[in-house]
C-alpha cells in the first residue's frame, strides 16, 4: 500500500462529498454508515471507523485490498468485509454506500421482501427490495447473508435485517438518488403497513446543556442523577410516547449499542420517559442528538414489529454490541 496520490485525493473527495450529502438527507447519522470507491482491480478506498464525515479529509480514507490488508494510522470501517465481497462478486461495481436510513431500517426487521413501485424495481434489478438475514455488524455472517441475497435476487439495493441498507453501482450521485428513492418507497410501505404517519404539526424539540441557564426542574433532576450527562434533548414526539407503558425494546443494532435492550419507565441510562416528553442524554449535545435519532428509528422498527411479530434483538447479541460500542467504537471518536 502506498500513500495517497492525486487521483486518490480526487476519489477521496467524491467519497467525502457523498457522505456529507447522505448526512444532510438523513440517510446516515453521525459517524454511522460507510462508503467506498474502487481504486483498482482488487482494492478500494473506504471511510475509516468512527470518524466524523464533516471533518474528514482524503488523507483519512483507507485503502484496503481483497485480502483485507491495509496501512495507515486509521482503521478502515468494520464493514470492509462487506465491501470486499461485493466488489469481488461484481467487477463492474465502482461505488458502495451503506446507509442507516430510518424507514428502510425500520422495514428491515420484518424479514419479508419489501413491495416497491415498478420504476424502482427496474432501477435496483429486483421485483422487490430484498432483506438479507440477520448477522451481527461487521461479521462474516452478515456479509455472507448479503452476498447470498445479492446472488439470489440480483438486486443492487439490499436491506440488512435490523441494521440498514447497502447500495452499489457505478456512480456516487446516482446511488444517493437511489437511496432517496428507496427511503421514499419504504416510508410509503411503512405507513400502509402500520397506519402511522408523522404528525402534521412540528414536533417540539428542546436542547439543554448542563451549564445552561433557565433549566426546567425535570432537566435539573436528570443532571443531578446523571453526573456524566452533559446535555439533554427533550421531545414531545408522540411516536416515543406510544411505548411509554409497554417499554421500547431494541430492534435495531445501533439502538442496542447506544441505549440498550429495552427502555421502560425506570430511570434509564441514555433515554428516559417523562409524563409528556421523552429525554435523551449524552456527554454533549451531539451525542444526545445521536441517541434521539437512533431511538426514533428504533421506534419506527418497533411499530413494524407489532405488525409482523418480529422479535427484538436477543440478549446475547445486544450485550455484545453494547460492549463493543462502549469499549471500542466510542473511543475512536475521542
């Protein structure tokens, strides 16, 4: 492996620009998801693990070969094995994006292929949007499940159960458009399946920092109970309150990582139910916002689970993911 060339920098800029578009469109959040672009017959440039897309530079990208070898100061995305499998299987593919888009992720827990419009079916090369069997993130089981789905359906957009979506093709901008089209179709299917639509009026969201002025009594109480919390995001979104009595279980990987296996009416670690609001905690506002984003996506998935009888993430898998995030992944952001 050699250092970045001018061509590498050009390729890197395309990857980073695409990642920032995905952020603005709400198709990825914070540092989740990953992108890559082929840089040779048996290698590609990929985003590093745990790095902010807004501050990323071409020098941060990592070149990986099909044997899994890489060099440099930063570790490549943990899903590099997934990218390798796709590039190896389809030599014509030049670009891959792995998203955590809300409605597609929510529908992934149902297990059954998603019905999509004919125009979108033609674009992805499959009559329905397939869902690959569940596997823990960054594991061979997940990567093999995606590869099996690819071979069975020929689709170039595949949902990963309880995880997100992966899309691949020739051009970055075309893949962004495809991801948006997939999300729109999944939202339509979600609303038809669950009967739930986001409120017409704006949902109130309030943000508080520990050293701020004019804190509400309930926010002061949270800060008193949680000395490690530096910020709180509060919302009256009725989607969360649907699960206040029953509890919100983990159906998506990132919820189990950031929040846990279930949030009930007890005083939680990063998510707390109040009487008329839900509170999300973090070391800073960025982290609290991330928890809120992931929790909303998981609440959408929980509605799908009510209709499809999908099971939540099991205790062992959830504990593993929570531990990996706490002791490994989260430290990459320091």
